[in-house]
C-alpha cells in the first residue's frame, strides 16, 4: 500500500468509526444518564471541584471528564443539544487513545507498524458501543494508551518518556481514581523486573520525571476537595477508592468474569496476541520489549480488576490496549491460510450483516414486510416510523464505501485487518444512523418524564423521591428541571409530590396521605416503573 495513502486511509477509518453515534440521541440509561447529570450540573453553575447530580454530591469519579464534557457542550450549544455537544468530547478522548496506541506500537515495533495498533483497537467488539458513550472510562482509556507510549518511549528518552508516563498516571487518576492510577504505577515500576531493556539508569531517570509530572495531577484536586470539605474527602478516599481496591469479592470469581468476557470483548485481538506469544516462545523472543510491556500491562490490569469489589465488562476497556499492542507483531507473519480465512470470513459476515440491516430498516421505516414492522414496533412502542433522508443517505454512503473497500483493497499482509476494521465501521455506522431513533425510544427518559409532567398539578411546592436511581434523578433534572429531595437522606415534609421507583408488580405503598396520580415507564421497559403520588390535603 502506498506509504502516503496508508496513513490517510487509516485516518479516514478512524473518523468514519468515531463519528456515528455521537449525536442524535438522548443520554442513555444507565451510565450516560448519570454521567451527563454531573455535566449538566456544571453547566448550571455547579461546583467544578465537587461533582453533583440534581443538587447532591456525586463523588464516584474525579471531575476531569465532566469538565471537558461541559466545555464541549458549551462550545457546541449554539448548534447542538447539550447532551450531544457533551458527547462530542468522547470522540476527542477515543481519538487520543487511538493516537497514543499507534505511537506506542511505533516505538515498540518500528515505524511501519504504528497504525496497525489503531486498526486493531478499532476492530475490538467491546470498544464499538462503549467508545461512543458519554462515560468517564473513555478518557481513562486514552490515559492508559498514553502510559504505554510513555513507557515505550522512556527506553530512548528519559524526559519525554517520563513526562508522558507521569501525565498518563495523573490523567487516569483524574478520570477514574486511585486504583486505576495505581495500575499504571505498578506497570511502570515492574517493567525493569520483567525486561532487561528497562533495567537502565535512563529508565530510572524517566521514573523520576514521571513522578514529577504526575504530582500536580495527583495533588491539586484532592487538596481542593479536602480544603472544601474534609469529611467529604475522607468519604471519597474510603468509599470510592479503598473500598473498591480492597473489596470483599472473591478474586477467582472476578478473574473468571473477565476471562469469560474477553473472548468476545477483545475479539479479534486476543487470538492474535496468543499466537504472538506462542510464536515468540518458539523463537525464544519472549523477552522482546514489544512483548514484555503489553504482556505485563495486561497481566497487572487483569489481576487488579479481578481483585476489585465489582466486575463489569465496562471495566475491561483498559485491557484492550495491551492486547492490541501484543497482537501487532502477529499481522505480518500470519500464515496465508489463516489470513485468507480471516479475510473471507470478514467479507462474508459483514456483507451479510449489512444486508440484514437494510432489510430490517425497510421493515422498520417502510413497513416492508408488514409482520416484521409490527414486531419491531411492538418491542419499541412509541417510535414514530417513516422515511428520513439524512440517515438513509449516510447509511447508503457507508454501504457503498464498504463494497468499494472490498473491491479495491490490494492484497497485502494487513488486508484482513483492514477489511475487519472496515466491516466493523460499516455495520456500526448503519446501526448508529438507521436505527438510532428506534433504540433511543427505549433508552431515553424523555418520553416518560414528559408523560409524568402532563399528570402533575400546575402548582406544587417540591417533589420528594424514593428509591430513585442516579440516572433517573439526573434525567428528571435535565428534562423537567426538577431536583427531587430524596427520602433516603431524611424526611421531606414540605414536599407535596413523591416520585417512587420500583418493579412492575412490587409497589411499595406509601402512607395513606399519599394518592397515586400517575404510573409510567420507558417504552418497551418491562423491569422498571415510576409512580407519582400527591399528598392529599387535610379535610
């Protein structure tokens, strides 16, 4: 492939992958909704130091991501809704993750292999949806990628390598917290023990530079928080950091969860990574820097995540970067049979999924066939179907680009990877353009809150809430401008409305003075019910 066209093609890939799904839908339950709740509070004049949701402190994560999202929402507010403007910052953070992954691969594998890591990361199934959501983890992902670049660069430059390593540690801390920052520090400190290439005075100097670069990130916000509210600082230190780090969960159960998740989450990079390790052992190259750094990073991250108090597939994002870096050396020497099999599987599978996508779009918007149309609207009631020109044109463009890529891509060692990344991009773009409104119908709280507002009295003093989750409280504030007073924090005697969250068949009946005036749920939601009560006036 032409040396000029190759970076240009991959840059187009990255943009084509990044842009679909960043706009044209509301904050989705659960992670986007409560994350945007904290962003919205900043836009409403809330504290820059203490994240809040609907007027109450929400110190699950430090505020760096929320501040960048608020800045993006403000910047694009003349042309986009606040939630879409805020979500655009996700493209920036994921773009940085791709950039630093490519730079790390370039340092470890040579100039020709830098962009291969970006393509491998784009192809990971687990990154497709999460990489387009308004969540703090996308910013942390860029921090982890930066850490691998800094560690790789430190072999030939103590000052720049240490700077990026320390900045990465601070960035991860300011978007996630202490446990994730400790992961970066442990990887950096263990490198000399596992690989002689980092066992040098230069790397020791790089660690000193890293400590200096990380210090402002690690100190300024905690000091501001401690100065503002010492009790809140102590609660954050214990509840959101030490409790997660030293959880009571069985470590074997945590490891088993991630080992069950990774086969689909990190596909197709994990088979390539395993093959690279097997091949390196056979060729006695296991100590090479290109293998030692990502292998150590993956191992440390897996063990620390497995020991945490809670396991979620979302938390596996940091493992994708070392797996992608580990898989890079496996692309060129991939055997012809395996490469052809991967190529033709990608062409066949993604062409099939694209055809299925258009078939379902015809049923959804054009009522062809009618039975499938009825079924799609049964599982997403409330969706207003009909032909829309812009999604149709965008979907057609991505479809045409896919078939043009298949037809014109020359044969080379990277062809299977490019086709896989192109197929992922095309299928995701179809989902994010043709079906985004259909999915938004059930993922958004806009319609159910609007329905509740129609049932509310014209005049009321305030609204109390019971068992209302962070996502629901955030969206109630955003869509209705209501900050509910939670009964969990104490009695709310002045409130004459009560909003309760519960299960469809398990209503916790309030005291007799409360009269139910409304009950609702998101379209198609069978698990969650919101119930509104009004305090009856004394006779």
